[in-house]
């Protein structure tokens, strides 16, 4: 059985590539409290958007879909799920909300992980929710031609309870060491959880929920406002590459946590950067909505789409965005490129810096 050893191994991650990422995140965390305190009302919009995006993206990674309209209703708990996919989505929604609201009171223990997995599957008729796998499983990968290969063989079923116990104990021990940066320990924990692969189903979604829980408990709550799951979903090829690279020789205890840690820290930096940008846009209380849209386009290098504008300003309706774009095109402030679903907009710099 593999032995966890975070006490020594986290120091291996203090590399020239990772240290600048840590520094940047620490800086953002310092600004975070000021942002939240100053703009609590405006941030309500980001909370709702992030909940919907997180619920959609984490399930989408696993091939779990429903229509956009149904997704929004389920994510906001405004309808009952109807299909198996919607059962999965509703389960994720409820565990996500629990973590958002009660993370300070959710300890990292095997029994809690089992309870979270139980709740993740509470809408399903399967009896596997909240229970470790009883059969060995493998992680397969399928290429574009449909060819499958075994990417990783997780811990055998009979070892799983002991390995999860060891994982949680090791995490508790290292978190008492004030010199160890939680931002390094969290990706190590998540990688080990995925390599153990303790459940017959839901390991990926559980790993993302645990990522948020661990981040929140360490004071990094940006995932409440910017969907970390969405950032992983749009870069999932890189995510899987980093995961595979860091899992090599895992059973022998000779794997490198560096690729996966570097990837996850990059995701967190991007989340904070987006959070800062959106707060700045939301806090322009003296500007009208059309003026804010004008500013977004002017400050964008290159082109921008209507949907991208709406993501940056979740409090502005589609009708208002469409009207503002039409007015800006008519006035010559911006140029329209393409048509239909491929329409993009760009600032017309030939009019000067005005």
C-alpha cells in the first residue's frame, strides 16, 4: 500500500514556475476581503451566475447534459429533475450549495466524504451513493477514433477505506504545520483522491467539490463568485494531461505532483483575475449600463462577442446588451464583424482615443 508523505513532499513544489503563482494568489487573497466588503450587493449577481456555471460545467466534463433552460431552472432549484442526467445535476447543485453555505463546519474526514457522495447521488435510485467501490475500477481514455486505453489503475477496492483514512489523516497533520502552504497541499490531496478513485461513479465531480471545500476552508473563496469548474471544463484537455503526468509512478510513491499543482494554481489565478475584472465592472455605479458595455468593448484587445459581454456583466439583460451594441454600431464607436452566431465587435480606433 502506498504511504502518503505530505510533510516532506510539499517542499518539492517550491519551483520557479510555481512560486510566482503562489505569490500572485496570495496578493489576490489580500484584495478579496476588500472587494467583498465593498461590493456585497453587486456580488449577488456573480454568486448566482457562478452557481449555474459550476453545476453545468462539472457535470458537462463527465458527459452529463440537459437543455440550457432546464439547467438554469435546476441549478436555481426552481424545478424538479426529470431524467437521470438531471438527477445528477440536482445532486451536484445541493452539495455545491451546502459547501458554499457551511464550509467552515465541514471537516475533512472519511465519514464526511461518504456523506457528500451520498448527497451527490440522493436523487438516483442507485444504492452506491455514500459507499466505497466494491469492485476494482480503471480509468480509461478514448481517442477521437473511439480507441480506448487504460490511463490509470486506481487503488484496489479492498484498500480503498484505509487509503481514504490515511489521506484525511495526512491532510490534518500537514495543515497543522504553519510553514506548509495550503495552496500546495490542496492539489496534492485532490490528485491522491483521484488516484485512489474511491467510488464506482462520481469521482471527478467529488474531486471538484472537495477542491472548493478545501479552498474555502483555507480562505480562498473566489470559487463562490467565479466558477472554477467552468475554468477546468474549458481547459479539460490540459487538465487531463496534467493529471496523467502527475499520476505516473503514483503507486510506487515516486510521482511528481508538480504538473497537476501548476495547472490548478493557474486555474485559481485565472479565477481571481476574472473576479477582479468583474468586480471593477460591477462597481462602476456612476455609469449607465450602455456606458459600461461601451467601456468593456473599448478595453478589450481584439474582438468580443455578445455572450462574452453578458458574462462580464451578468446583471445586464440580453435585450439591453443588444440595444447598446446596435447604438454603438450606429454611432461608429464600434465595428460589427460577421453575422449571426459568429458576430463579433471591436472598438473603432480610427475615431481616436476619445
